[in-house]
C-alpha cells in the first residue's frame, strides 16, 4: 500500500464537515434554547408607561435581547462541550492531529456562532410579528433597513465567537486538570467583587472588562478588540490541547 | 523499508514503567502478531505507534516520522479496537461515509459487501450495537480503510466463533490482494498464528521474542518420560516449564539449542523419552510465567 501525504488544509476541511454532522445535537439545542427565550420574551422585554388626563400610554418593548443572552450561554456551553474527552476522541478515530482537530473546532464554533447570530437577530422580527398578530398590540417597528440587520448579525456573531473562545479555553483547562472546575468559578466570582469595595471611586474590575467591549461605539474598533481576544483564547487553548494524549 | 522503528522506548505512568527500554522494528508489508499477558503493555505500545499517546523516553519512528501529532502517520494508519469512539449522532451508513472522506485508499465497495454480509443495518447506531457487533463494525472500517499501517488491538473481542473465522479469512484475503503492514494484538494465539508472519512477544513492558512464526515453532520442545531420565537430561538446559504428569513421569519444556553434543531432541530420543512439539500459545504462556509460580495456579491451592 503506497504512502500518501496528508495535507493539513484537507484534513481540517474533512474534520470540519465531520464535526458539522457529529455535533448536530448542538444545533437542535440552539433551536430549543431560542424557543425558550422567545417564550420568555413574549411579555415584552421591557415596558414603560405614562398617563396624563384621559390618556394612558403603555409601551412594551419586544426585542431579541433575551434571545441574544440565551444564545450566548448556548455558545459558551457548546464550546465547553466540544473540548470534552468523547468529542476529542471522535476526531482521533479518523485522520487528525491535535492542530487540525483544534482548527476544525474553531471553524465549527465560528459556523455555530454565525448561525446563532443570524437566528437570534431575525428572531426579534418573529417576536414582533407574534406580538402584533396574537396579542392585539399596536406595533411600531423601528428598523434601519438591511444594513441594520447586517450590522446586528455581525456584532452578534463577534460576541458569540468571543464567548465561545472563552468557553473553549475554560473547557481546555478543565481537560488538563479537574482542579480548574473549582478554580475558575472562584476566580469568576472573585473578579465580580474585585475592586468593588475599594474606597476610591472605581468601577468593579469585572464591569470594566465587560465595558471594554460593550461600550465601544466604533464598529471596526469593537471587531478588532473582539477578534484579538478571540484569537488569543483560541491560540492558548490550541497550544494546551496540542500536548494532550488520547485516552479512552 | 522499515515501517516502525522503536529504540529504547519507555512509557511510564506515575513512575511505574509500562514499557521498558523496548527496541524493535517492523518491516513493510508484514503481518505481525503482538502477544503478551494481560497488562504487558500491548495496548500502550500500539497507542504510542498510532500517535495517541506520547512516549516518556526513547524513540519511536513510524514511516520515519515521530508518530505523536504527525498528520502523515494519522493519515496512513488506523487503530482498531473495541473502544473506537464514533459520534452517537451518526448512523452506521454515515460512519462508513466519513471513513471514505478521511482515508484516501478507502474501498467503499468492500466496506459495503462486508457490511451486508455481517447483516448490519445502515440506519442503526454504533452505540447500540452489541459487543461482538461493535468489534465487527470496527473491523470493517479497519479493513476497508486500506491504511499502509493497520493496527488491530484485540479485534475479536466479543465476536462469536464464526465471525472470528470470517474475520481472519477476510483479513488474509485482503492482505494478499493489497499488501500492507498489519499488527494484531491477540490473546488467541492459536487462532491467529496461521496468518501471522512474525511474532513480537512482550512481557512487563520488555521484549522477550521477535521472531518469524516458523522459528517460534522450532524454538522449544516438550520432553516426557521417566522423571529421573528427564531431570538428568534437562540439567543445565534452559527449562521453561516442568510438571509431574503421573507416577514418576515428568513433562518438561526445554529451549532447543544446537550447541554441545547433538540436539536435545536426539538426546531425548536416545534416552527413550517422548519428544513433542510445543504449541506457540503454550510456549508464550511458559515464557511469560513468573519463576515463582512455575507450578501454575495449582500452587495457590496446594500450599495453604
């Protein structure tokens, strides 16, 4: 039997399509979690009202905010899931090395993030239609046209990708040592309060970190920040996974 | 060409050495049987060759490359055992499709014919197969992938007699049509020895023998007869096993050596003793039994 040279690009491509099929369950859980979030959003995600004289106005906001948050949790969990032992072992049944496996994982999480972004942005429309059709509310739709959607999908995608890179990194740490199952929540809760009680008028450290991304108003700068962080987390995770043995 | 070269290969888990200074090489297009007792390090060795785990020290070269993290080694080899993990979301038919996607030499036609012969359902799921069926399916993937290096670790676990025979026959037929390097680890030496060319016997992580199977059969002989005569004859010979088999009758397995005056068989025959060939499987058991338990499991019950 003659030897064949295996190319990295070809292997990553094969692994990617293999993963799309193997991880089909994560897409069905996306449908599930977004339906659930939709159900919670049916009462409106926010409301305000005022009245004066004979007039009383009550405004309810129907948006995909809650769906977005749920989708972020889904992206985080999906990323952790694919770092677990059975999922890594599926790759090694066929052709792979650790690098191609990680690259295919990144591509998979990217695709999952894109799908999550498109569905969560568009689900806002579905929510508004449902409320208009079935709840007998007067609908005032605010939209900036297709560019509004593209921008929404783009930023949602980068948020999801960022979250999944963090999930992937945390999942990887847990794979090296179960100690991280304790350390990571401790660190997380710790940072929530870190600097929060200091005498100087400072925002909590964790809040600052989130604001670093969320308060960025220039799209290109936000994308730059998100991409750099994502790349950093994926690179760290890949270099750690690169030394992990296949045990089953 | 040498497909696998190991030199002073050592693997330890928590300072316990599972493989100890193992050196051997395997030629291209041969079928090698890897035999050894439970816990001898067979699976560990095979996993290192497949690039699944990393050796602690020493060197292992597969297709002249280090196997750990090598894409070429992964692309040209397949590791088949009953623990092969497949995504539960995919049906058996789809799994065959995935194997075709990954392995360039994959023979879809052969896979399909074996799949139908063994009565698999394309819509079934791998994690719901019985033990024997799991092994059979994995074997189909292993054979049809036609990898230049095919590793079977205990491939017949759970298979019934008929399927085991079919498997060995299929393996041999496909090997003759498409020669490649095959390593089979097995406890059932009697079953596999007909298809093996070489045997690598390891014990406690070290190599005991690496010989063509024909030489293994000539490696030792059994001598039976009057205890005194036998004992006199086997004195200062390498005795692998001895056992009382009746009143004043002793059976001993002795390593043949051509040095000295005539072969041991001739001497035994001259002394009027019965000389028998030793089955390979028995020889391996004798070789790997510890000196302190030469009497076998009987000793456990005799002395308490």
